[in-house]
C-alpha cells in the first residue's frame, strides 16, 4: 500500500520514514519551496536552490534551524559567512539578519521555532 507524502493540509504523516530531499525538485533559475508542517509551534519547509539563487537579507522574530540535505550553501548570519555542506546544521538566532546564497545547487530543510 502506498501512502502519500503529505495530507491536503500540508502535514507530514507520522510513523513513517521519508526521504526529505526527494520531496522538492530543482527548477532552473529559481528557488523552490514546499511547506511540510505549519502550526502554532512553527513551520518546517523544504527548499531547493538553483545555482546563483538565494534569499536576500532579512530577520525573523524566532530561531531558525537550517539542515543541508544536499549540496553546499552559504549562510550570512549577522554579517558573518557560514559555509555549509550536506549533513550540516546551523541555528540562526532570532532577530539577527541573515541571508542565503547558492554557490551551487543545494537543498535545505528549514525549521522555524516560535516561542510561546
């Protein structure tokens, strides 16, 4: 029996293993995102960045956890560059400006934690 990845509400199924990188595809010249979970506690979103793409500097009022699923990324956090590669995790603190750059194609899982 085959199960779908996500329910219509975008929630992930519980109690099963999922290949996260396969849930979002690259698109030429684009950043593709797919929200997997969104609730009062936060969000979990997958991103696929094509080479040369990125997210401009911004800040968020809560901590963000970036996990690199494949490839390499550059995160600029508070003016400092953090180079990351597959399997690495970086915590971006709340209210600190940050940006994302793709020196090559990469995929990341972004978990935003909302404080109560």
